[in-house]
C-alpha cells in the first residue's frame, strides 16, 4: 500500500562520528528517533533505513552546462534514489540538511517525480542566498534564529516558503557547570594549577572564525601579567606562544571537560553566524563569554548573563577592553538547572519534529 514517506538528505554520513555541531545534533536525533525518517540518503552504508548516496564535485562552473552537471553528476545518486522511492509512495517529505546544491537539484526536478513532494530546507547559516526560481519550489525553510529569517526576508523581493524557527540545542547531560570545588579539582586533574584562569578558544581554523585575531589577543593578555592559561580546541594548527595549550580536534564529550574548567570563552567569529553552538555549550558550562556581535549571535545570547559583547570584532583593542571588563566584573554563578534550560537539545528536538509533521 502506498504511504507517505519522510526522507532525510545529507552530504555527510548519518549517524556520524564527525566533529561538528549539526552532525552531532542530527546523529543524536536519529539515535533517539530511529523510525522518524523512513530513509536517510547520505554517504553512510550502515543502517536499515540508510541508502548510500554520494555528492560529487562539479566538473565545471560553466553556466551553459551547470544544470546538466548538477543533475547527472553532482546530485545524481540522490535524484535517482528519490525517483525510485517516489514510485512506491503517495507523498514524500524531503528534508535537505544545509546543502544548497542538493536542494537546488531536487527543487529543479521536484515536479518530475512520481508522487507529490514536500520539500523542506534545514538552513544552518545566516543569510540564505538562493535564486527565486528555486525558492518558489521550496515548501518550508527551517531557520535557526528570527534574525536570520529577517535578514533573508530583507534581501528578497519575493520570498514564498513557509518558515519555522527551530533554534538549536546542546546536550545538557554533557554540557553543564561544575561546582567551584569540583572545577578546581578537575583543573588539577587535567594538568593545570587550580588557581589558573583558563581562557578557551574553540572552532575550526577557517579565517572567518578569527583564530588569527585570537593569537594576537593572547600576546596582549600575556602582557597584563594575570594568571591565565590559554587552550585552543578544534584546530590542528600549533600556536607556539606563552601559556598556550594546543588541544586539537576532539569529541564533544572531551570538549565539555575543557569548557567546564574554562573561566573565559572567546568567540571571535568574523562572519554572520547562523547560531554559534559552541557559544551556547560554553555558556552552559559556566564560562564568562567574550563574543563578537555577528549574525544570529544577539538572539542566542539575549537575556543571558556573564557575557561581554564586542561590536567591532576586527579591532584588536576592543577584544582587550572586553576581556579587562569581563575579568574585573563579578561572575554570576549558574546552576545546573538553569544551564539545562538554556538552548536545550530537548527543546530543539521537539521543535524540529513539530516542523516536519
């Protein structure tokens, strides 16, 4: 009997052990809700509802052959799988995870499949840059913040998809604050002095994340002769500076241990962030936050404490002034109960489910 079908589309294998905010979140969702999606199309072969699909690189960006390249090569596996599945369903809801090329390919073929297609785009960035032709074939867009939706709306003369703001969420069973005594013990256990003030930076080394700015911040803070140590997580680049510990790329569970012993967290993003999940993870672990004011960040930190905002993040002196302000301000301690209520994974899961039903 023909039935309505839900399909998840991803350009990375799911469930996944890859370090990353949305891949970790979706992997947890799939583990918690193994029957929610009838099929998962991704570069993952294991799993009863997985269909292996691999996104290919473009041969050329020549406009004359781009769409043919997209259909018959880049998104071929996904389109072929959807075509086969459409022959045994009365309606398919397709959820594309943050891949503009796969979304475009499916949108262009939407009315050629053998059943009705409900096309949903889960967007993880800030400014949605899509041609009106494609947007008119997208039924719904899931944004992380209202600011992202408004920014997109302001840049489009016509914007027709239904919109749902699903936010984001971090696992409160992993990211939570330690009591002062336990924090001191954990610092010692991890090789630091219990009195060390630990400053954390965590992201990938892409220039827009601001590691090059943070390395200069390190030099300036070292000149202040305050008892600090710096830990850098997520980058395999070795920063050879005084008081710096290069941690590299580690799992979410390991990340939490470092965030829990951190006293300060620098979020030096130099682009319009869709959300900034590591920012939330650090807040939940009880660190003082020093962050740029880009993209969806103002909405993410609204109403929260222990946060110092840098409005002009490309100016080094502003970061130093923000640190001094934060260093000299009294910290408002956060309880585990309060931390668990801040952008929780459970809230996100509920919104995500509801947006697809």
